[in-house]
């Protein structure tokens, strides 16, 4: 089996680490990673629990393909109840940490309780112990990773940690591994901070021994890697330009949310695009982009490694930021840039570096700054309140507010609560561009209608990675649909949601789905995992995961009213571009979606649906 | 004709498919910690460098071995460790100037690249061509070609 059949339970209150057999019945029903960890979470916590209390649990989990030669098989997932949304939070990350967990002999780690003092978990194969982290508390993810490698005298250890943002319980704090990969969304870092858990350090030398049929697995994974290599997006676009390949495309479509979604096109999109990252700077003659980089096992290699302009005002006299480090992905470039009207590529990279260094989700951070800038321009927030001037387009404000938010200084504390709480506090909840309290990513749902339904129904709050209908509506993958109509979108969204849940549960990256359908993943799972893994079964696994997450959210107190978009997207038409004059047609799509899902008009799975899925 | 592993670090993305393939070939388990090729990441420079044995002609490891456990594979030119002879003394690991022969705690023997009998798994697994298996006499061919292309010779006068 590609599972290790073993989980590590860490009780932070008691300071104990115990080994447990993995529930293989559940593995058969939920596969792994997002699916299996969620099953454990919903079985072990009260849905109404305060996300930042010791009664919440946090699970780090791999999937059966994590740590294998299946392309992109390096992902791990963090599942918990999210503090930003009050919904189930499920955030996955690449890098090398997930594979190391597998190599150490574990499928997942369940953290419960709260440590009385800062600690980190050190796992070396079967050995697991909590170690004092008092000397690491108050330091960045970058420092923590380096310090742990130094004190363990092991440069090969893989570390994930929280920075100041997670410690300060910034509600969009993330968990950073391998310096610049992150379980980024939904505030999983704040939960880790609330548990006084600074870091997890792993070293595994056992490998993945239990692949069902290694010969068949080697053959099928090689075939499927070729599919990725031969595809224009995964073989050429993503390695060369990264996800940033989308910036100009989405702007042309009039789907680039700009200045807190007031506009749908950004006049400076070209300046913050992939192409701009490739261009030599006039200041030092170097392009910002140094190279691309892969996560564990990934044959796409969309990751960006960039070098900031040493002379830029944000980093003058700050040599710690001068080296090559994680560069701008599309989402970060949008959130830090277009969402605030900032067209200064170097300032964006500085804010991006801070997000990596101190563990903040750049999407939610950037989008919250967009709301702050709108409130500032309206006169609701003043220079005195914020501490600086913060008009749209101010690179200086972006940079300073990033520092303040990460460090919990002054007004940064309020930004760290996310845009929903901030806008509500200042009397304009309608200006928060969120669903279930989580900020939108980089696609305007007035110009890509299916994304409106995607956002509204996402179980972890607004998110593009739960059903990336952009693939179909913009890129024609697997079939082209018209982005400007709502027709057929409920069906499309459901199909993407269920399939994506399987990609996530398997332990691979959803970006493979630019080239792979579930039919490409199925034989890889089949060769790796014992048991029957037919398409029918996998489709049921995906739908089961989706409904399980929904049931948790309903029990947590969320309902149909939370499956909604901010009024701006439903009443203020797009001003320019192909979608000019359009709003999002969510109200037309949602009832149909519920029906297709087998849910009541109130968004509750019916008894028949639950019985069909074995829930 | 012998061939050599040829490594072009500029093409490496750090995905570790080579390490996985190497470990599967030699141990049957996906386990980069037992790989004979290792990818190093120089984070602040954004550089990744795969590194393994270059199969020296007059090999330090081979010369240092007190029990003649390291021998030349006539078909490939690989310096090969014979596990049934190796006593795990590790003298070869001291002798090798490049660190590319290493002790394996599980087997109690040393291990190094053996070119997989002439079909190196790492080169086959590399998605970017950073690791290739080329004519041993022409490992510099790509670099020569690149420099030749820069020679400023007009096609027609």
C-alpha cells in the first residue's frame, strides 16, 4: 500500500506523542490528505468549537501518492476549523515537507490541545518528541528553519513553521515550509500559533515501500509525465512564466479585479505580469526572475525564484532580502498589485517576501489592503487611524502595511483580522470582498460567471482552487464554455469540485489538471494503492469529501445565506472589457447547483444523497 | 563505447525525480535518502545542482579499497561496489575527493553510482534534460556548441 498505515497523535497539552494505526476503512472511503484528514477532523471535534481554542485540532496529512514518483506527488494538507471563516479549513502545500513525512513512516500528524509553552515537534522516522521553542518564538519562518537545522545538526531536515503572523494570530496567517511554500489560506497558521506550536521538523529515511505494483506504477507515472510535458500549459506556459502567465490574459478578459473590485481591468497589469518579471530592469540590468523551481516530484516546475532590486526603496539597507527567494505567483501579484492598484513590481516582491518570511497569506492580506485603501479614499479611515497615507496605488503604503500586519503593529492588528471584520467594524461590511469571511482570489466573477458559484459554494470560503472553472471558461480545458453566461455552470462547478477533491486527496497538485483529467490520475492511484480504484469509486470519493465538508459547515452554523457574494458583484456591473455591463448571476446558478448536488433548497444534503454516499 | 552522465545544473528544477528513480532502481523503495545522486539547492542563489560520481579513470575509491570490493565494469566503465566483498570500512569514503561514495546504514556497505548497468535511471527520469547520458568522449559537446553559436561568422559576406 502507498499508505504507511500509521498516524502520529501529538497531544500538546500533555506533551505526548503516540502512534496509532491509520483507519484503513476511512482510507478506502476518503483516499488520503484532504479527504482522510477531514474525516478525522469531523469525527473528533465539535463543529461549534472556537477555532483558536485548545479544543480545535489541526491535522497535517499526506495522500497515497505523496512521496512517490507520480508527478507533483509531494503535497501535504493542513486541515482544521478555520479562524477566518468558522468553516472547515483545508490548505495544501508543495515543497518537500509532505514527502518527508511519508519517508519518516507517517501518513498524518494530528495535533490536539495547547502546549503550555512554545514547542516544536521533531520527528526522525519512528521517534517523535516535542522540543522547547522559546528561543524561536518571536522569529520568522526563515530564521526558524535555519535555526532548527543548525541545532539538530541536520541540513537535510524539512521544516514547516509559523512566523510572527501565526504567533500573533493574524487570521490569515499561514504555515510556511521549505522557505517559500505555504499552506496559505484560511488562517491555518493562526491555529498553529494558538497551540503554541512553532514548527514541525521532519527527517525520514524509510522511503515509500508499499506501492502495490511498482513496475506498473513506474510505467504509468512515466506515461502521465509525458502528458504533462506535451501539454502547452504544463509543458511550456507554466515552467516559463509560472502561474503569472495569466496576468495579461485575465486582464484582457476584463476579469482582473482591480482596486477592491471597483474595476475589472488594471492599467498597469503589464508592469506586474510574467513578461515584466522576465524583462531586464533599467536600474541594475537584471530581470527580477532568476529561475523556475519545482516542488518535490514535480515535472512542471511553475515555481518562481526571484531577486529583488537591491536599490528599491523597500529594501535599501536590508540585505536579508537581497538573495534569491520565492517570487511572485499570479495570485500574489494580483492581490498585492491589481487589488490595490499598485503597479510597482519590486514593491510587490517585497510584500511577497514578507508574507513568506512571516507567514501570511498574500491573497487575503493584499485583498484586505484593497478594502483599507477604498475606505481611506472614502474618508472612512484616516491617516491618523492607519498611521500612514494609504491611497490606491501607493507602493509605500503596501510595503509599510505588510510590515505592520506581520508584526502586529498599530493598525496592522486590524488588517490582520481580515477584510470582513475590518469593514464591518468601520461600518461598511459591503466593501469586504469575501465569501464566508475569506477574501476572493484573482478572478472577477462578473467576467467569469462560473467562478461566482465556485466562490459562493467553496467549503473553505472564497477560493479558486476548489473548482477552477477558469480552466474551462478561459482556457477551454477540458471543454470550452462561455465565461459570460451562467448556462451549464452549476453542473461544471459540481464536476470540478468533486474531481479536485480527489486530486487533493491523492496528494498531487491541482495544476496537473491543466493537462490531466481524473482519468489520468485514476491508473496512477490504481497502481499505487491496494483495492479497487475505479473511476466510479473515485468520483464517489470526491463527492463524498465535498458533502462531508458541507455537513461540517452546516453543523458549525453556516447555511445558504453564507453561500453568497458581496453586493458589488451582484449589482455593480463591470465597467470595461468583454463583460462590460454584466454582474454575476449567482442567484440563477445557486438553486440549480443545490438541486444537482442533491441538496434541499436550503443547501442541506438530503437523506437520499447522504445514503448514496454512505455518509 | 562508454558513456558518461552529463549534468547541466542550469536545467535542474530540483524536483528530485532522479533521486527517487535511483532509489527505486537500487532498492525497490522510493527513498531519496538512499539515492546515489543528490540534488543540492543553493537557496539564496536560486541554483540547484545534481551531483553524483563521475567515474574517475584512476579512481581514488577503487585504489583505496583494502579488499578490492570496487571494480571496473568493462561494459560501462562504472566503478562498481561488490556488496559481498565490501566490509563497510569506509576508507573509500575518505579517499574520494568528491564525496560521491557513501556508507549505507541499512546494508552496512558503501554505495555509489554504478550507471545502472548502462541505462541510468536518473537520466531517464529527469524531466528537463539536466541529467543526460552521453558519449564519454564528448561531455563538452553542448558547451562547445553553445560557444560555437556565439562565434561571429556571417553566413554570407
